[in-house]
């Protein structure tokens, strides 16, 4: 599976890209600003966890702290 994220300011071009993606049998979804922000945060957290800056116990504590807030 390949994932591509595009961001732009033109609603017309966004609709064109979504239409093209569907014609090429790609699944495509328009994200709200909040969804895009959450996605960016998730990527940052994942990269941080893989960075090696935290030991396993610190990672678990961090993830539990995030889960308890939701």
C-alpha cells in the first residue's frame, strides 16, 4: 500500500484530484483541518517513539497519558 498526502488551497483542484484518484482506483478522502492536525500529531508521536529518546517504560507512560486524556 502506498499513501500520498496532498495539501492545497484550491477547492476546484482538490475536487479534480479526488475525481482522478477515484478513476485510478485509489481510495481518497478529504480531511477536515482538525483531522489533518490529528494526523500530523500522530505521525510526530510515532516518529518520537521510534527515535530512541525514550526507554520502553517512558514510552508506555507517555502512551497511557495520551489515552487517559481521550
